[in-house]
C-alpha cells in the first residue's frame, strides 16, 4: 500500500522557504598549494553580500 502525501499549508510553506535559499561554495588556497572548499546555505537575497565578504 502506498503512503499518502499531504499537501497542507505546512508542506507548501516548507517548499516555498526551501526555494528562497541558495548554496554558496567558497574556495580558498592553502599554503601547500591545495584548495579547500566550504559550502553554506544562504538566503537568495544575501548571495551578493556573502560573495563580496568572501573575496576580502
């Protein structure tokens, strides 16, 4: 028997919130020449601010 999927206000709100997020991957070069990568989830409106901050 298949499990029923609910489409209430709670589920729709969670889907809307998830779409407003963006994954930002920042790379840094270590002293030994290798690169390290860090990823973080930020709100879609704050992406440019995070990129500018990481360049400094």
